[in-house]
């Protein structure tokens, strides 16, 4: 009886030993591959954190106006946001990007928003392929890059002043005037242009603060569109806004009419993009790329 019991115990011990062999092998494989497991776990955590940070940054830019809400006029924001501020409701208009804020944001603002650990690249493009603004440089060699996309409304060029429907019958020449504001901050981010839509005039002049921008020789009834960049020295560049005076003097020419616009475009915008069509609000894509340096 004792011998039989010993045999059963031996068989039981052998079963345990045989069962432990694959378990030992599995544990050995896990131990050998622990570095890879830890790497994958850390990579997943980092990627999730990067995704969340990129999404938060994109939302802050397209859904808020920044602090203060008119930081683009002051030039020293606590926090940047690109959404247009509704002066009536006192709230940001989410996903409606202000052209002046888009033009005004710079690398310093973005660095303060995202933090020193991250690199970034912003590309804002209309559905027709017109580039509104880019900021930063895309680092294609970064190991982990997150791409966040938001659909927004914005424009490339902003109309800041206009005199429309200038019609003269027989009689003496007449002078029409209107105002448009500038300050030091806006002159850092914008070029200002005069755009004339002429329908039949052979002579007129356009002045800004008594400085000639379009001369009578530029006006011809066969030329329907004239655009001229305003010399920056003609415009007020104080720390606070001041109104510039746009003056248009038209000669008597029965049946002729004219529209004159002041357009503000981001610095370096080519003349071919200074058009009324680019003033039109249009759908665009805001794309943010973010990576860890």
C-alpha cells in the first residue's frame, strides 16, 4: 500500500513538472522580450498623449479668440486664438477665423501655446487650393507626427474700407472720402492696397492722407481694374488705432462709375491675389502637425 502511494505521488510530481516546462519557457520568452513590451507600452502612452495635446491645441486656435480677444491689435497676447470675436455677443465665433488673427500669429505665440517639447507646422488652405497661411516647418524625420484637421471659414484678403458707386454727371469734379484704421501692430502683419474698379472714367486720382496713390494717368476708360500697394510711410503706425483718410477725386464724365476699395493682405501676398474674390468668406481646412522634439 505504501509503495502504491509513493508511485501515485511520483506520477503527480511528474505531471506538475511537465506542466511547468511550457510555463517556464513562456516566462523566459516574456523576460527576453520585456524591453520590446515596455517600449510598445511607452510608445502607446506617448502617442495617446501627443494626439490629445495636438487636438487641444487645434481646438484652442480655431474655437477661441485668445486673451485678450483683440491681441492681434495689441501685439502681446497672453494666449493666442484665431476665432473671430463677436463684439455684440462678446464671444468667439468658433471655426470662423479672423484674417487679422491668422496674419498676426507668429512663432513666438505658437511656442508659448504648445510648449518647448513640441515642434509644429500649420497649414490653412481653402477648398480651391489657395494657401491662406503657413507657420512653422514640417519635420518629416520626426518619429511620431500627429496630424489634426479642422474645417473652418476664413478669407485671404480683408476689406477695410471702400467707396462704391462713384457716379458723376455733368458739372464740377467731386471729392469722396472715407476712413480706414491702422496701427503699429497691423502694419507689421499687413500690406495695404488700393483696388479701383473703373467703369468709363478717363481721369481720377486716389490719395491716402494727402499722398497720391493712383494718379489721373493711371485711369483709362478701357482699363477696368487698377491696383496699387500703399506706401507704408503714408499710413499711421501709432500704438493705438488712427483713421487714415482715403480721398477719391473724379472728373465729370456722364454715365461713368467707379468703386474704390482698401484691402489688407498678409505681408508678401502677391499682387495676383489682391482681388475682391479673395475677400469672400470661404470654407477652408486648418491642418496642424505636431511632434515631440
